[in-house]
């Protein structure tokens, strides 16, 4: 469904636009049609507000008593964030004060905004596309400097510009192919034209490049999930604490101390990591520990990468297949990369770093952090993470899915053309690929998709 076919509400909505809690300044935002009754009912004294000019005023209740005092700003349509008339009340950031202002707005006829409804109205009123709207939420949630920079690029339209250019190129190819199908009596075989094939291959290459950059942006936004697994007392929890920089997990000499799943989000040289510490893997009669082991295997199945931690004093041959045969029994086909970490080198004379004769095997000390730099660099290379975020943009899982589907369709279309000269099938593949790309910016989307996206935003945004 196209954006202009979606129904846009015209009622006035209100929400607190600043973060929950106490602060020096709090903002209540309204958006809708005619806001004159709110200006009249909320502001004491002079009720005339100049567009985009902050005006000092008392904010009053129905009896004229003061709720607070601060600045009022009005942004007339269409020159506002939502594209509608917007009124902002900037007062003191106490939760009671903010709630009283919101309740007064409701008394005057506003309704409480749904999560993300301000951004949704901005999208529906063509103030931004869907990828830009999502980038606002990504900027708010950014956990690193690089993630914030990439979100700003998407918010400013860099990702959308690339997608729109792809769509335009696809439209031009569709016009050419469908014209060749509609006019078969022409003596020239347009479908055999070398330029058509070159342009299709160029389109596929552009899609691959944008997909690669989107994966990088998704990695900046969501991070990679790394599960720490191993036998009891191998030092998994100590490794988690060292990476997190705090005492997240309890560490004792008693085997089986960790019985539940512990999660910590950290940033390693700019790359977000979602670290999951799990119970020690062993046979046990303890029902609670058995549940911990079951949960550990469940986390291992869902990991992007598994780090199997071994006490170096307990092994003589660092071969993963020999040290952890249970993994290969459960998963004969590789599920995800597994890194072998030989921990506790502070107790022996093993030098830190990668073992030259074993790919993905590292010796380190969670106690004094020797060997951490080499492990971090390997994780960066394995994830394809680039050390600097220049040119990257924020991307979500749905963006990757849309780009992958579009790429698969373009490749399939090229094969149909080259193997069978099937112009009709190529045209249909290009049409579906265009729709998938248009879902990224919201030019082609459903009400259900929009509802799921904007419901994940914070209220007031």
C-alpha cells in the first residue's frame, strides 16, 4: 500500500517528549489541526504566539491556577516535525508537573499519543520516509559513537537516497524490458541487447554493495551476539567481567556457580557486542544446574559466535573437536563460528595472543587482560566490521531482508534472461524486487508493517 493511500488521523495528540524522570527541563508536545483552544486554555496573559518564537508564559489549569511556568512555541503546518500544527510547552522536568500539563491538554480535547505516533504522522505527511523515521529511534538508542553517526546519516536520507536510486534504475530497466515484450514485431531483439545485460549486472553489483554496507550498519546498531560456553570453572564469568569492566557475574572457586544466563552489552573498539555468559556444561544430578545447562545449549544455538573457554592448565592439545566433542555431535554441520579461548595463562608461561598453528584459537588471561587485543581484532575481522564508520548508515533486520530478497530476484531474472531469453519472467522479477526495495522507505508498505515499526518507538517521538 502506498503512503498516500493510508488514513491519517486529524485529531490532536499529546505526549511528554522528554525522557521519564526528573530534569531541569521537560517538554510536552501537541500535534494536530487547530490548536487555538489549547493555546487559550493553557497560557495565561497574552495568548498570541509568533511562529517558531519562544514565548514566556504561565501554564494554567481550568481554574486559572498555575501548573508551571516556562516557554511556549508553536510550529504552524506544514513547517513542523509532523507536518501538522505543533505546540511545545517547555517547563520544569518533574513527573508531576509534566503529568498535570498532559492532563490539562486531555481536558481541552487532546488524546494521548501512541508510541511513535509523532514520527508516524511525519511519515504520513511526507516529512520523512520510513527509513529516516526508523533512524530517529536508532539515534536515540545508539550505544556507540559510530552507531550514532550512522543513524544520523540515515536520518538525513543517505540510505534512502541509495535505495531510491536503485528503484529508479530498476524502473528504467523494467520500462525497457516490458517495451521489448509489448512490441515483439520489431526487427531488433531488445532482450539480446548487450547494454541490457550490462545494466542488469551493474544493478546486481550496486545491490550487493548496498547490502554489504547495510550489514555493517546493522552490526553497528544491533551488535553481534557472543555466547561464552565451557566447562565449570574455565573462567567464563571472569572473561565476562573483564570484557564488561564490572563485576556482572559472581566468580568463585566452586564449580557450577553460574546457573542462569547472564547478559551484558559492551562496546569493543567501536563494535557493539551482546555477551551471554552461560552455565558450565557438564553432567549433573542437580535439577537447577541441569536447567542452567539446558539454557546454555539454547543460547549456543542462537549465537552469532560461540567462544568456548578452556582452563589452559586442564588441556595439553588445543583442538576444539577433541576438547568439545558434544558440540559436533549435536551439530555435525557447522552452525556458527566457534572460537577456542585458552584462559588462565597467568598461571603458566604460555604467551598471549593467537596460536599460530590454530585458526580461531587464542591464549589469554581474564585476570590481567593479556591477549584481549588479539581476540578483539579477530572478532572485528570475523564480523566484517570496519574500523571507521565513514559512509555507513543505520540499518535494521527488515532492511537486510528486503535487500536480500531484491538481490535474489535480480540474480534470478538475469539467469532467466541468459538461459531462456524469458523477458516476461525477468520483468516480473524486477517488479517484485522493486516492491521489496520500496518497502524500505515506505513507498510500498502495509498498515500492519507500519504499526509494528512505529509501536517500537518511545512515546513522544
